[in-house]
């Protein structure tokens, strides 16, 4: 039985309980730890299959709120792992990332794309009535542009790093293209009119990004900034992957909501998205192992 109370054969439902995420303050490195070489190994995971379309009826509000928080938190962890590469190779075209660093970047971009899809499996009506309404209550212009850890890596998604034209970045380019496709599918699924809260609030005073907006964003997603060791960082990622595995094994990627499924995209309809539909657990496991192995924070000291 896993820590969230889910049996390996799926006989009991997972707890679906969001947890507080502890992240380093933006721009800070990881704290030192007693055993810097051995205490951040990724967990040994059994790679279990899951059904794309779930059979078990679900408690809609509880499940999709959990997915919204957990998916975003794992995205934050992916971005923060990418930050170390960006900080080491921010402006020097001649000294771009090495092979292992590029592997990390592409794996984390795909991990983020998978979490975009996972978070957005909520039915459109429920998204607007519950999740989007909660965000609007926090601020009428609540926006993903306020995410603190995304800002340092934003240039990668825009292809603006000076070394991204190098042929060695082909896998990263493909991952970024999948990320763009993921955003497009999710927009069509959740907000087909194309209007985000930020766009609907154009002209509202104070919609620019500020430290207060970043704090509000962190608070909404149960994220606390404080010193964090690399071992704790990896442990938090592993714990969330374990809980997500239990959810997918029990509920499927697209859960059964009152006898209906609400797919964002299917593997059959879009080959580009297939790894993010059918292989989420492998995508996350690869990213987690690279995050554990790189130990880039030591290079920054």
C-alpha cells in the first residue's frame, strides 16, 4: 500500500489530498545536506499501466481540485530544475548546455506538458463553475504569468536562448513543440472563446506582475518559499508522482464523470501528443531521474 492509502491493485481509491509544496525562494540555490552525493536518489518505481478512459465513477469536485493543485506543483518542480541550466547557460551562445543538461531540459518540458494535460482533464463546465471561479476570487486577473519559477525559463519555451539554434537542441525543440500543441488542445478544451481571466480583466488596476501577485499565486497552489535541500526537492517530486500514479491507476487519465468522459486529446487523434496521453508515468519518471542525477546546484557554488 502506498502512502496515500491506495493498494497496488486499485481496490481502494487514492486519498486525493493536495500537500504543501516547499520551494526555494526565486533565484536561490539549494541548501546543503549532510550526504550530498547519496541522499537525492529518485525513488524506485514500478512502471504501472493505466487506462486512458477510467471506469470508476469519481467525486468530481475532489478529484479535479486535487489534479489542478498537484499538476501545477509538479510543473513548478520541473521549472525549478530547468532554472539551474538556464542560470548556468543564460547568455553565452558558445557555452551552451551539455548533452545531459539538454536531456534534463527536454524531459522537464515534456513533464510540464504532461502536467498541463493532467490538470486540464476537468470537464469544461466544472472548470468554469469551480476551478476558474476560485481563481477569480483570488484576483479577477489571476494568471499563470505570475508563476515565479516560470519566469526564468520562459525564454526556452519561446526559443530565445542564444544556443537553441544548435542542432544538439533537436530533442528540446521537439519537446517545446509538444508543449505548444498541449497548450492549444487545452485552450480548445477549457476556454474555446480564447479569453483568459487576465484578458477578460484588461484595464483592471494592478494586473501587472508584482511580488504580491507571485505570492498570491504561490499561496493558491499551496506553495511555501523557504530553504530547500536538493534531497527534499527530489523527495517532494517523488511523492507527488507516487500519488499521481495511484490516481491514474484508479481513475484513468479521463475519468468517468456521471457516465461520461471528457477527453482533451486522444492518442488516436494526435500522434504528437501520444506520449503525453499514454505514457505520463514514464515521462515523469525520466524527468525525476534526470533531476535527481544532475545535482546542478553544486556547480553553482
